[in-house]
């Protein structure tokens, strides 16, 4: 049985450590840590096929669950719902006398969600969340809920900029209790719904992601938290234009992600049209006296002077020279035939 000390050390690997699978014998050299959660650590590693992400966990059940989720994602056509699964194996650590399960997945290179918006502009919040809602709708149709949906689990890859999911540890079958959550994005924390895995749970989190993008420093809830969120949405300029969508999402009014996306796209289009810059007209110079428009008058043929058609002197000389040249060439040809 694994003791507490071994459990704490089991998932930790320093830079340069080589992990070799017990069964498939594939080797991975750890480069750096990418993140960690309740069920393990994720590292960037090099392999024979290039850069990969590898997750180590002391919980074999958690690894099995996440692997099954990634396998299911791979069956969803035309949508990269998560990183591609590359390998699943065990790593025996002789120094600890334990075996650590792990899986290897595609390394998605990109920029953190919040950082991307801070660098590119707030208008990207709606664009990226529109993409996110499209992917969530596919996930929900397959019978799953993301669960621990937050900016830390989202990456913007590209070009063109595309939202990607990083950690599927919180993905839960619909109808069950959410496995993992982060308080700020959890409707149960805000007292605005249960922690049952259903589409509206994820949609509440999407609304909180949009709020977090506008206010990167996460705030604490107040006693009357529903009024608190409403006040923040109404008083933050970058959120006010999405007020209807955000209030419906945190209030649990949407049953499908595609419904929320439709309303979001509509508000984005409306905001874009209302902020279209008006091109200033160039002022015309006004005449001292306004001229009355009259019907065009047909000119009197008596007053139309026609110029006689004359050949250009230069053109005439050029024509003569060409004729002379051709005549000379012909005479030389005849002379050559006689010799």
C-alpha cells in the first residue's frame, strides 16, 4: 500500500527525468511542468515523435476515466474536443518502489485564454466563447459535461485563433455529481444551482469565464451574490453589451449551448453594427449662386466646326521607310537566288 510520503512524490518528476513505459517501452524526457490538479501533474516532455504532454497520477481510476474520455472525444468527427491520446502505460519508480500510471497526449501549443484577450483586445472574448459554446454543444450531445470549466483549462492555439481544452479531469457523465470544480466558476459556490452534471452547469461557467476575462482578479462573493453578479455585469462596459446572455446563463435559463451561442452571436453582431465608424463626407465647395438644372441642349450643327482629316507627316515618313526596307529585303533575296 502506498504511504502518504510516496503518494506526494509519486507524480513529481524533475526536468531531465526519463520516463519509460513498463509495457510499451516508449521513453519520454521531462522538460518542465505544465500544471497540476487534484489527480496529478502534467508535464511537457520530448519523445521520438516530438513534444508531448504527459500526465502522472497516483489514482489509477482517475487515469482510466480520463483516458476513456479522450478516446470518446476522438470519435467526435470534425471537432477537436480535447488533445489527442497518444499512449497509456505505467512507470515503475525503483527509488520509491511504486508503479505510477500515466498517459501521453498531444501537446497543444498556444496562449493562455486570459493573456490572449489582454494582448488582443476584449472583442475576442465573445469570439472565443462562441467557439467554446459550439464545442460544448457537441460534448453535451455526446452525454458529457466538462465540469471544471475555467480559463486555466483553455488555450488559444492557431493561427487562426482557436479555443482548445487542456484538462479533461473534470469531465463527467450527465446526471452524475460533478467530479472536479473551481469555486469561482461553480454555480454551487454562488448558490445558483446544484452540482449535478447538466449542460446548464457548463453554461454558468462560460458566463463566469466572460466575467473573469473582463475582471482578471477574481472577487469574493457577497451575501446577496445574485445581485452582486448582476451589478458587475451592468457596470462593466465590456460586459454590459452581453447583459442578456450573461444573466440568462447564470440564471440557468439556457438548456443548450447552441441556444446561448445564437444569442451571443446576435449581440456581437448588434454591437458591431452600432459601433461601425461613420466615414465623414468631404465638403463640396459651394458656388456663389446656385445653378438651376436644365435639360441638355442639342448643339446647333452650324456652330460645330469639323477638323479636316489630315495624315500625320511623321506617320507618312515611317510608312515610306518600311516599304523601302521590305523592297530592299526582297531584292537581296532575289539576288541571292541568282548566284
